């Protein structure tokens, strides 16, 4: 009897240690894989897994962008409208410059750069408002969301922009290299860049320091305002790359895309263990968090769960993930004492 109690106690301690070290994501992934595997024979097929990987690229990029801001104890609710405005501006520029003949690479290059420039400008305004005018990130980015969305609808009249060069769609939307989608290759490059930048550069470590303790970072000589602005600009640029890939896949510049991405990106970060208070987060966990959300959506689609109910599930996961992360941080604090 005592042996069984001891065994149960050790098992409980083992799972507690696993939870503290790994967070809530492995549990979510395990439950999802088991549930959807039994629910549908098509879930674990190579074709379906490849589709999940392909469809998760957009959210992975936006989630990494959100993580960069969250590391500095910020939030960016404007990622959705950055997607929309980048898509609109890039498409309009390509259509204006392309003659309708040939590959149109000059128009594609200038259109993409123009779209990324506009995205960076939105990030710059967000960063200046938060860092220099001390506007709370929630209010600043939410206000910018309304402004930019209104501008995107005004510019387009709410109508999608058609007529971009076919080469843009054929390569960046549906092109492959070595049998793998070009979109996946671009996403892997961005993941590698963000991972190296966050973990192995001075600026990346400053982001952690600013989010961990703003006052201590200022006293140590870090120009916190400049780096906060930089975080929002970098976040907007990565979101802009996602916007270009979405535009290529849709073959149009859409002023209405991106409405769900603020919630989904924050959910991916929360599930991946990024703290809403700043200073805590890992790139690889955020990538897995974004992949998990698309996996959940795919599994629910195979189970024929309605889109409205899927929104309920994602919202519930966000609440559970944030609550579990808070509980994990409490356990870490007790362990350190």
C-alpha cells in the first residue's frame, strides 16, 4: 500500500516537473493528436499533415512578430490591419507598374518593397506612440487598427485589388522547390532569422531585458525607447512578409484579411509560453503554438465542427493557456525560493 502511494507521489512530482519545464503546449498537442487521430482516419495522412504545415506558415510569421513585441511587455493588435494594408498597397503598386506582358519582376519587386515600407511605417508609429508618448500598447495598437483599416477601405472602396503579375502568384503563392512549397521555405528562413536575432544578438537580449524590468534596463544604460520602437518596426516587417505570401495565394490585394490574426497570434504566443508581462518566450515554442492552432482548426474541420464553434474553442484555449502559464510561473517562483 505504501509502495503504491509512493509511486503515485513520484508520478505526480514527475508530471509537475514536466509541466514546469515544458509548459502547457506538450499537453495540448498530445490531447489534440490523440483526439483527432481517433476522430478521423484522414488526420495523420501525409497529405493532410503537409496541408497543415502549408497553412500554418502565415500564423507562424504573425505569431513570431507578436512575440517580439510581447517580449518588451507590449501587445500589437494592429497585426491584422498591417496584413490588410500591406496586401492592398503591394497589389496596387504591382497593378500600376505592370504592363500586362512578361513576368513583371520589376513591378513585383517594387510592389513588395512598397508594401513592406508601409508596414514598417505603421510599426514605427506604433513604437513611437508606445515608447515616447507612453500610450499603453493595447490602446495605441487598437487605435491604429481602426485608423489603418479605415484607410484601407477608403483606398479600395472595400473592393479587392486584382491584376497582379501571374509570376507573383505562381511562385510565391503556389511554387515549390525540391517538392516543398516556396512559402514554407520563406517561413523557415524567417524562423531561422528570428531565432538567431532573438537569442544571439545584443538587440535581442535587450528585448528580454526591457520586458523583464524596464527600470533596470534603463539604469543599465539601454536606450529603451529606441529598442521598443525597433521591436514594433521589426514586428511589422515580419507581418508584412506574411501579408505578401497571403496576397500571392489569394491572387488579390484584400482590405478585409487579417481580422482574426490579433487573437490567433496572441493565442499562439500564450500557448507557446510567452508571458503577457514581457521578458519570457522562446521562438521554437511560438512556432509550435501557431502550428498547434492550425492543427486544431484542421482537426475540427475534419470533424465538421462549425466555424463559429471553432472560435469558441480558440478563445477557450487562450484563456486556459494564460491561466496555466500564470500557474506555472507561480510554481517556478516557489521552486526558486
